[in-house]
């Protein structure tokens, strides 16, 4: 399993990790070179971590002249991305390992 994870994250994506006061990880976000925000997670108790991680990601995307960002946001994350300026293109319904799920395809133009 660690080998599969390392192979996945060695595709050129950028990963930011936020640390808590004691140096423990409290959140992370991944940006692929095409503007796709792949994974984004923060501990619920880490106030402001998501905003700080997203700000770093967007600043980097602008610096690299990535024209737009896109994400498949969960129901819980949808409002975060709306507040960050993303528009919702469509709701996506699907089944994963026998479980019915949905998320939202959202995009934001950067230039």
C-alpha cells in the first residue's frame, strides 16, 4: 500500500501539509499540474487550516499560470469552495463499492 501511494503522489502534483502546534499533521491538499484539486482534508478541530491551505494552493497555481482550478467536492466541502469563488457545474451521482454517493464538479477561473 505505501508503494501505491508513493507512485500516485509522484506524478508531479504539489502537496501542502499543515502542521499543528506540536508538529503533527492537521491537514493536507494536493494540486495536480492540470489544476485538479485531488485530495483535501483538515481535522475538524483545526480552525482556519483549510483556508490557509487553499490560499497557498491558489497562489501557487497563479504563479504557475494554471488557467483554472477544478474539484469534485463532497457535500461537506461544497460551501467551502463556493466561498472560495468556485462555481458548481453539476452534481455527480455514482456508486463506489456498492455505496451510492454524490459530489459536485466545481471550477474556478484564475485568469
